[in-house]
C-alpha cells in the first residue's frame, strides 16, 4: 500500500471494517514513508496537480474532487484518487499548461514522458463518469499525446504513489529559469525552515491556512507581533503539508511539527471538526477588526495609526474622509472623474496657505494618505498577470531610452504564480557587471521623473531608500534604489479604461541582482526564513542587497538565482513553490 495514502482516515487495505485509530497508527508507523501494503493497489490513481495557470477556485475544486474520491475501505468505486506531493509518484498529471517550454518549468520532461498529462477537464469529467476516462481525449500537451494515451490508467493499472523511484532522478535543466523544484523538497514538509519545503500557491489545506491567516492578521493589527509570527509560522508549515489534514494525520504528523502546541493545535482541531475556526469567524464580523483592517488597507496607514483612529471613535471610510478632509465618496468615482478629482487635489496641495509652492514644478508628487484614500477603489483592485507584463514592458521601454542594456525580472506574487496581484514588483539592473556599477546608481530617480513626465507614474510613495550616489563610498554602496509608485497605463483601443496601479521598482547593482530577485520574489515567510537559515545554519547574512559570510564578512557575488541557493546549501525551489504565506 502506498505510504502517501496514510493521510486518509479510511485508508485501509484488505480490512473490510474500518480499523480503530490505534490500529491505524500502528500501521502507519510500521509501514513508514516508503512502506507498502496491498489491497486496493491497482485501483488508486496518483494525481499530481500543476498549479500554474489555474485559478484558485479551480485548484480548490480539483483538490476537492481528489479528496472526494479518496480510497475508502471496502469501496468498489472505479475512481479512487490520491494526491501525490511528488510528481514522480503520480500516474496522472493535471495541468492547464499547453506548451512544452512552460510545462518544463514545473515538471522534468523525462518524468513527464512516463505520465499521462491531461487538462483539468479529465478529472472533472472522470468524476462525473465515476471512472477514469481515456486520457488521450484530454491530452494537455500535444507533444506527449502518445505517451499520455499509453500511460493512461485505462491502459496501465496501478498507482505508484509512495513508491518513489530514486533511479528516476530529474536531470537538471540547462537553463536556470526553467529548472523544476528539486524533487526531494516535496518530502520535506517536516522541515523547520520554509526554505527547505515546497509551498504551493494553493495547498490541500488552503481553507485552514486562510482561517489561520485571519487570526494572524488580527494579531498584527493589534500590534501583537510575536503572536502574529507564531501563526505565520504555523501557516507556513500547513502550506507545505501535502495531504488533507484529518484527525488522524493531525495526531500523527501535524501535532509533532514545531509550533503546533496548545492554542494553535486547538484551532486546527476546531477546523478539522467543523470546517472553520470560531474565533476567526467572530473576528471577521467584529467591528474592531473590520475598522482596523479597513484603515490599515490604506497606503500610509499602519496598524498603530489604525488603532489610534479607532480609539478616537472612527469606524468607517467616511470617518477617514472627514478626518483627512477629502471630498466624500471619492472612491465611487469613475476613472475619468477620479483623474479630474486628483488634478483638483493636486492644485490644492501644491501651495501652502500663504501661497508658497510646496513642491518644485515637474517633480513627482508624493502620495499622501488623502491621495491614497481617493484612489482606494482602484488601488484595491487586483491586477491580472497580462497587465503586470504590460506594465513591465512599458517601463522597460522608457528605461531603454534613458539607459540601454538594462535587465529586469517581475518578482513578487506574480513570479510565485498568483493569477492576480495587489501590485507589480520589478527588479532592475544592468547586463554589464562592471559598467552597471556606475550606470545603475541614480537611474531609479531619473526613470521616475521620466515616467511622471509621460503621465505614466502619477505619484511616488517612498524615496527614502534612494541613497544619493557617493563616489567615495562606491565600495560600500550597499542599498537598493526603490521607488514605490502609483502607475497608470495609457489607454489603448483594446483597453480604453485604465486604472491606477501600485508599481514597485527596485534598482540593484549587478552584484545585488539575484539576492534582490530572491528577496522580492518572497513570499514574506520564505524570505524571513531565508535570512534565518543563513544566519543560524550557515553563519551567513542574507538580505536583498547581499550575501555575506559573517566571520570574515566575505561577500559572495552570485551570478544566478540558483547560485544563491547553492551557496546557502539549499535545494532549488522554484518561485511557484515559495508561497509560504497563506
Ligand atoms: P509584496 O508586498 O508586493 O507582496 O512584496 P506580494 O507577495 O508580491 O503579493 P501582492 O503584491 O500582495 O500580490 C513582495 C515581496 O517583496 C519583499 C517581501 O519579501 C515580499 O514577499 N519586500 C517587500 C521586501 O523585501 N521589502 C519591502 O520593503 C517590501
Ligand atoms: Mn507584490
């Protein structure tokens, strides 16, 4: 019996009656991660889901279908499914990707050839039919259609789940950007640091992670950083756990993980029993939580300020509008009305009451809380991937006019595979390692000015990371140049209405490029643990600027993202598996 089946409470083999929990626990410990027993073998299909290009509703639905068809003792169902955390163990791979190049970023091609690779419809239709349908009709990759037909469960019986075969090692891809996550990582869900584990965008216990995330946010809003961090860590562990958590697997697996003592444990158990966490639900409906999270969602207002406002008796957006003296209802305006409104606001704040100009003409206005408040409706709208790409293209075209030879990577949630992002984050450097050292400093400010003149950037939020370039300190020029901006694409016939978006630009010297790319790819928990891992396990210091050895302050100069992982002694983890936050 494949080991990966041990998560299912009813994972029994030849027993006709359900084994007692004790009996199950014994079976579990005796069979171990690579143990095997038999019985339903031959019927259970190992399923691996490639999340890229799937929206979270579909991912959840696919997980639900797999779960619904989990092997049950005595079941005669001809569709018995099991989620595999390692693609090597699966027989069927479900993906919405249709191109080899893209697919190879997630699954090694040599492994892919041994599997049936189908679209999500295969699972949906098979579930309806109650049996595995012919895979050829649902082949996702035309290049592997033959293999898909041949490897289809209606051709070949038996599930490989749990019998991971070490001889099928994935030969590493030549190009680092298409390197799939190191297969060993998927077995590492017990590991302490998020950087040792695989954390998909949507995990089999996403509902639980979301509930815990409400508690985490509530603690954060209350200024209880330590408590918030404890939840963040627990969420991170859950994100990497490859099976649905049941009462049994909670006891055998989860409760043994670091951070699942007392309080957190009781919350997880509540979720297992009822499908929600009562405290999270009451939190969501509480006036205090609603007001605090509303206030803190405005750029420039943090938890402390949000609490101060609440203590002053403020509760709603209208209260904020009154406080900041913004015309009420600004957030209800159409994009065109909003532009007009912004111009008026600009004119108003451009001069002090005694007529002195506040800002030099031509310089990019700072975003203030009133502006953020007025733009709230637009800045809250999530950005689809193609628009993020369009933003990058426009920015890089303008940058090329100022300075040829610049390179960029879209980082943040986009790079981790999120279908929708709250902002766009772009790390920029120069292709020439030597020349970049002098070409990059100062470029961020120049680009912002240009984007402002072109009407693309409307406001900047943060220029403090902007260290003036100091020739005497070249050796120690140790900061990134950041511009956190409000950006608006120009209308085009296909897209006549554009709205304001948040755009973060991060300029790094070539030697800082890969650490910046990793740092800004996130997720926050992943990055936090990368620092911690470096410090505690490797005696090194990692941040977005540099990777240094502590005892002699030797600085490493990584030439690729993979090299950073290598230096830190970490297995490669693809960005799409760095979603360690809920
Ligand atoms: P974001 O806040 O943009 O989050 O930070 P996100 O993961 O892209 O998700 P969205 O935007 O809400 O969709 C991106 C990453 O950049 C790093 C953090 O590690 C974060 O994961 N970051 C952010 C920094 O290093 N420094 C900062 O000042 C801000
Ligand atoms: Mn982002």
